[in-house]
C-alpha cells in the first residue's frame, strides 16, 4: 500500500513539474508578438530616408534648359512707341546745331521748311548735329534721351538733359523735361539718313519724339560713300551697318561657351546685291560664320535661307535649305557649295580671319517656296540674322535661339532689316 501511494505521489510530482514547465513556456510565448512594440532600434535607420530628398534635389539647378529661358534683349530689335501711343502731352523743338554752332533757335520749323528738313554734309565737313527742345507726358517721367539713325540701335546720350524752366512745365506738364542731344555723323555716308530723338520713360518704354507739330526728326546727307570692294579689307564708309556677336550677347543652342570669340558683321545693301564683311577673332579653320535670310518675309513658315562662310586657308561658301539660281537641289547634309558662283575673299589675321563677299540680288529669289519668287530685291525688306558655329557649338545674338525650330518665324527674323 505504501508502495502504491509512493508511486501515486511520484506521478503527481512529475505532472506538477510538467505543468510548471508548460506555464513558464506560455508566459514567454507572447514575447515575440510584443517585439514590434520595441521600435527604439529600428527608428534610427528609418530617419535616413528623410535626408535622401536633399541628395536628389541638389542636382536640380544643373537641369536649367539651354538656351536660357530669359530671352536676350537685342539692341537692334527694340520696340519704339509713337509719341501719341505713350500718352504724350506737349513738346517743342527749339534749336538745331551743326558742328555745335546754332543754326536755328526758336525758328526750327522755318529752318526745316527752307532746308527741306535736311542737314547738308555732302562736303564731308559736318561732324555732329545737335537737337534741343523739351517734351512732356501726362503721367510718366523721362529717364534719359538718345537718338536713332535709320534702323540702327538706339544710342543713349550722357548729360542729355538740361534744367527745365517753370514756363516749360506750365505748358508741358509736371513731367516735362528739357533735353539737348548731340548726334555724331562724321562716319555717316550717303544721302537720306533719318535721325530721330528718342526718350526712355520711367516704366522702361522707349518713345520716338515725333509729334507731328513738333517733329524731332532731321534728314542728313553725308559725303559719297567709298566704293565697296571685295578685297579682304574693311574700309571706313564701305558698309552701312555693323553688328556684334560676342560673349556679352551670344546665346547657344548646343551648351557651349563662346569665350573670347568676337565677330563683327558688316553689311551694305546695294542695287546689285548685298555686300558682307566679317571680322572674326578667336575662330579656327573649319568654323562657320553664317547669315540667314527671309527675303521679303516670303518664307516665314519655312526654314531660313542660310549662307555659311567656312573659314580656313581657302574660303568655302555654302548655301543651305533652299533653291535659287545657284542651287537646283538642296543638299541638307553638306550644304551646297556656291564658292565659284559668287565674289568672295578671305584674309587670315592674328587669331582669326576677315571675310568679304557679295551675294547677288538673284541669290535671294527663292524658287522652292510658294510666292517667294515674287520677292523684289531692293523694294521689299530683306530680313536677316547672324549665327556662328565654332567646332561643334553654335551661337546667335538674335533674341530667339533656334532650339529645334529653324523656321523664319521661330527665329524672329523680322527683327533685323538689311539696308
């Protein structure tokens, strides 16, 4: 009996031990389910992704598109308002000076009538013309005065204002301003140049002072221009307009930097064709100096008519994009070589080249665009722009860089007029 009880007690003890072990195991089983509640260790790694946006956003400034989205303001393409459109109030053209000598004072309109509104400088002795008067607007002050000759850029004149008398303000308004503008003409050749005084208002508007009853405009007849010769030299008076393409105004559509390259374009529109000179510093053999044209605004929706001067020991002249008397079928890949068909010359100089050429009048009669053949050279505006390709990088000083659209409309070729 005692033996039996001992066995029973032993079995109970074993059962109790097993029960205790089972209870301990059950106490620990929930611990894995509680593990996610312990977030202290993983929280530090999860903070790292918060800093990663700073790394990804850092390169964003380098993604600025080429060319710059802010268009270059071209000095040859400035919009000038008429006096009436700018809400002009009153004005008076009081004095005219020739070589700083007063030739009219208070009787300007009589002088203009007697002299056909023209200063005669055909003897080559006239160096400057002065125009003095005052001008007022209803609501805006005038910041500075300048002049424009023909279609050339506006030139602003330092110290062009004078003290404005109370009598002037009484009739010209609170914003009336007296001015005295001197225009140099010693390098101006040929007849019929139009000289006009302009003003800049405080809102940035540029205005012709051309109110009919007080017209701030004179014509100038200069000495006869020297004959334009295709000889590789650019002589004074040979060309009527000059344009620059350099670091301060160049735009690129290829991402390059024009650096110290400086290219001066000269043109002269004559009855028998367009005379061109290019003075290029900082260019190398194989570089392309280009002009593009829109004859008479006849090819607005088509690509421009290009001529490219490829510099080197020998000059190569290429015509691109259109057919005319000189090209029957366009070679879009290489351009069409018209060197033998036109008069052109190249001269090497230190760090670059000088190119002179004549594009005959019939060069601009485009034959592959509807109605373009009706362009009458010399009687319609010849619009143009300037380009250069240095190695693999291209540049222009037009207000619109080409990107992928090379139509005349996209290139804004109406902003330059050959004369």
